[in-house]
C-alpha cells in the first residue's frame, strides 16, 4: 500500500490516478497544477496545459534527474513550466514526489498572511514530518510571477532558507508540496491543505492561527 | 485526450459525460444549464428542461450551423431556449463549444459586481486564452430576463463589445463560457468558476479582487 | 429518461438509487430524510431509521394510497414517521413523489426567515412549476415538533394555504418537496435547495433575497 | 443492511469500505482518523500513519478485547496510537465501533465552545440515541495533547462523567464517536458532524446554538 511502484507502467498509472483524485479535490482544475514522481534516476511528469484528470500513461514525460527528456509523449505535448520547480525539490530536498496544487484554500491563505504562513496547536500539523502539536509550522510565501519558470530561483532560495518546510506557497497562485515518496508527498499535501483551510476559517471566526491558545493546560 | 471526437456517436457520448461531470460540480442541477458542441457544420445540443446528468446520446438534438434541426430525439423533447445564445458564440466568436452553468459561484459574483466583473493578479487567469497574470480580466454582466431567448441580443452585443472575453455573466442567473473546442471551453469554464469563487471570497475576507495587490515586487 | 418506471422492481431500484444520490448531496445523512414514490395506487417508501444510502429494493415498504401496508420488508423494519406527511402531498397536492431532506441549506434558511421564506429575481426559481423570474417565491416554514407525526396537521394546513408552493420548510429540521412524478420532485428539490443556499449566502453578503434588485431594467 | 458482518473477512472489508467513505467526507485525510470495530471478543483496527482510503483487509490488526494483538499485518505496520482511546469506549461504554474523525467541522466547533459543546432544538439531535429535539445535547471537549496516547485518561474520565454522550471532542484536533455497532457509530458520527457544522454556522449567522429559540410554540 505504502511502497512506491517499482516499474515505469505502474508509476505512470499511479500518476494518472492521483491526478484524477486531485481533480476531485479541486487542486488541478482548469489544467493547472499536477504532480511529478521521481524513482531513483527517473522522473515522470505530466505535460503542460492539459486536463489533468484525463491523463493516460502514454501522455506522460520521462526525464532523467538532470531534467533531460528520455521519452516524450506523441504529438505536440510541451513539458510543464513547473519542471524546474519540481527538480529543485528533487535535488535540494531529496524529494521523491512533488505536488503542485491550485487549491482555493492555499490561494486564500496567501492573502491573509505576509511573507510566511504560521500556524500552531493544530493536530494536523503532526502529519508533516518532524512537526509536533506545540511547534510552530512555518510555510514561506513567494510572490507570484508572470511566468512560472521565473519562480525557480526564489523557490530554490526558499527551500534552502526553510529546511523544515515541505511546502512553499505562491501568492495568489497555490502551493508546491513534496515528500520522500508519493505517499508522503500526498499525505503532506492533504495535511497542509487542511491547515490552510483551518487558518483562513480561524481568521474568519476571529481566532489567530499563529498564536497558541490562551487556555493551554500543558 | 485533447482532440475533439470525430464522429456523431462519440460527440454525443462526450456531451452526456460532460453533463454528468457538470452536475457533480453543481453547474447544471435542477435541469438548468448545459453544453453545446459544434464540430464543423454540425451542432449537438441537449433538450430543454431535462435532467442533464441522466442524458443519453439518443436524447440529443443535432442541428446545422444555421440552427436548423437535422435530427430530433424521439418524444416531445423541446430544443433548449439557450439555443440562440449558443449560436451567437459559434457565429460571432468561432466557438467549438459553449457551456452554460448555474454555478452558485457565478450567481453570487453577479451580485457583488456592477456591469462588469474585474479581477487581476490571480494565477488562474492564465487559464483563459490571451490573459496573463498582470492583466485585468473583465467579464461583462448582463441583466437577466424573464425568458432566456430575450437574452440573445444583449449576448451578441456583449460578445462584440468584449472581444477578449470568453464568458458572459447573467445577473442572478449564471454564466455562458466558450472556447475553440470542448477542451478549451471546459478549461475556460473551470478557470472562470474558480475566479468567480475567489472574487466573492476575497470580498468576504476584505480584499478587492479588482485591485493589484499593494505589495507587488514586479 | 424522464418517464417514471412502470413496474415494482424498477421503482424500488430507482428509489434506492435516488437515496444514494441524496446521501452524496448531504440530504439524508445520519439515516434522516428520504423519498417516497407513488405510481397510481401504489406507494413505495423506505423504512425509518436506516442508512438511506445502503437501501436495497427488498428493504422497502409497499403501501396503497390509503396508507395500508401491502408488503413489508422482512425483519423488524418500521414504517417512517414521515409517512403521514408524504400521504398529505399525495392526497392534497396529487404528488407522484415526495422528498424529505435534512439539507444544511434548508435548515439554515429556516433560521434567517420567519414564517415564510421569500425570494425573488433568481433564475433557479424558473425550475419550480408555475414560477417565473420576476415572481415572488414563498415557502411556508412550520415550527418543528418533538415527534415527526405531530407535523402532519400543520403540513396539511400549509399545503392548503399555499397552493403554489411545492415545498414546506420545517424550522431547524429540513424540508419536504414534491412534484407530479419523481423527476419533477427531484428537479424541485434541487432548485429549492439552490434557492435556500442562495438566500443564506445573500444575507451573509448583505443582500436581501426577498427584495427585487434596485437596478432592474425590465 | 444494518446487521454487523459475522466473519473476519467481512468485517475487514467493511472497515476498508468505511474508511474510503470517511476519506470522501474529509474525516480521515492525511492518514489521520480511522475506525475500529469490535465484534464480541475480537477487535479490528487500522495501523497508524497510513492512507486510510487505500487500506486493504490484509493491512488490518486483529486484537482481543484486552488489547493483545492476535494478528498483525505483514511488514512494519504500527498499531494506532488511538488504540487505548478506542478500547475505553469498548470497555466503559460497551461500544461495538468507534470512529475517530479529523473533520474540519469538529475542529472548528472546539474553537467556538469552552469545555462543552451545547446545542438544542435541532432535528438531527434525534439521530443520537436517547436524545430528543427539546433536549440539550452536551459534548465534552478535552484539551489536546502532544501524543495521542496521553489523551486516554482524560477520555476515560469524560466517558464516565458524561454517560449520555456518544462523542468526545478534542480541542483543535477532532472527535471520537461510538455506537453499539458500526451502523450506530456511523449514524452518530454523521449526526454529530452535522450538528458541529450547524453550531459553527449558526454562530457565524448570529444565532446561539446553545439557546432554545425565542419563538417556540410548544
């Protein structure tokens, strides 16, 4: 269940299945968002600007870890403009999978925070590797750019400056989330999305998600 | 995946499948809304006042581009009152597909804006052909009428006056969205719906979706 | 597609299918809510207090139009306490199907209105038989009772006093919706639910759903 | 339909099916939450930290009622840290199933109430065994802890002090809900979740969910 698939056709089917799931969750509507999975030296990635929920295994790109295309789908598919962002997570953070989501929760969370989203004392924080309930979870927020490729340097910089985060938010855009393999990346993505939703709703209800609750018996 | 289907039975099955999807998204509940697809000279359209998520290929109308019925479903099915609106998009904007949605997001968006919805600096704007992140996306809002057919002239007028839009909102009603083929129409519909939702939620959170953010490093 | 099924096993399968759909929409969670279908002299109804989304045809009751049980499911199933309410719609309003929903939208709508919910100038009103866009749609709101059967007299009274409504709301509880057959009852239920949601959200956004918009060109 | 399954493979398949359902409802995202079912002396439980919606029967633990593992899944699966909490419900309240949900509704409800959530005059309260419409439904709220096992004593204490509740909320975390068998536990979980959502939305709309409505004719 939790082991990553061990051959090319499996990982491609898995990637298509996950895209259908993310579509149902509203993370990849309008052809936006996606996921890239790295297994050892081989990276699998969806093309740019296509309906993610309708991907078939033969639509996917295969690349090596240096970003060279090993196998391109037939037709005029273009590699995603997110590719450099995904590769930064593979190289700088040893990620095995990166999810890019246009979740409304992530987008709204970038509006109500400044350079960093900070939350604390929420059980779902425990789903992020290395984070406990009483910690402060910090997610850097980058300013968005006209072209996705222009985010790459800022993304690499954020990944280096925030070694404990597994997510980088992009203002008025969405979020990049990663993990050591697809299972951890998906788990992280679900936990972060819950925390983004919680942070926005807490603000609407008059609570500060960045502050420890006043009444805290421990 | 992205190529439109090339024969009549395929396009009819596709139209039924898309209606099921739109129903799940809340765009065509209560028999409202729908989609029409044009392939060359042939237009496929659902009848009026029927449950869109339960359509079968044999329930659909086939028309020529002048709106003449080539093939009607058995029984007493009536052509949709939206037909003239759909044909305006085919003729004036060379659309290959038009989606009409009663999405709550679209309806609420028409309440919080006047004659035009304006948003800017939202990544999902990039999913609309010809629109960039720093642009201003403008969607005209028509006043609703007692009978859908009475919208036709105002719709044609809006399509001429706003050559960059691929959507026209109708006050307290919903939205018409189109694209060069069904894939682009669906992508546009998903992006616009996200933007309508974002605009309403931004207003609720105290942000003006029409204004560029104050802190904008580019 | 729109014709009601013509034999007992069909109508039972249909009723189970509709309950699964209503469960997905949040109308019948926690064993609440349901649907009853009348075909001529025969009425089909779900038992009380069971998981509506897991019903099988053999779990259903068959009754005559006077409410006598013709066929009961095996075991100790109890007839729904809603039965008298459903029969009032069959008798007084010639309904072919009645849907009882615990929708959160319906429940919240009963909080923000007094004895009647009133909305106007919303396109989805057209989905209710006999109602146009410029009309005022009025739905009576009954006070809830400790036991569902105690609602019966007030329900019958409301059905007589509001001959144009196809729905009766019950305070802090939900709604009963009917139509001439299951298709119309389901269409009405979807349109009313949309209108309840719209009315609550309009209030939250500062708009009065009971008033015609100030700027109305017609 | 309502009878619990009578052999080990059935109960394991059921548990996996329910986890898929709870995932769709947002109760067990990010590997959090879950369900444990007791049939007589045998308890079935999911491992900790795994994707609940992807569980297979062979992934589950079997335990006796004293918490001893009778059968562990292959590999390095760990027993859930919730296990002691589940067993308290089995022992102290004779539960046949316990559901642990990270529902956003439950989490937000713990923010807007103090030591106890109190609601009244809501029809869905009737779905909780022993509770009527005019009663007051009280759910204790425990303070969350860094480690789930540290909740066990407070949970046992709350189960003893609140003999009428079938749920215990945990601040900024979620809820534990039980029933005499899986059907009642699921029904309770759905009703409580509705009530949590209603309570938060009522507060947002300016209504006090703890107070009887002023206008109450009975």
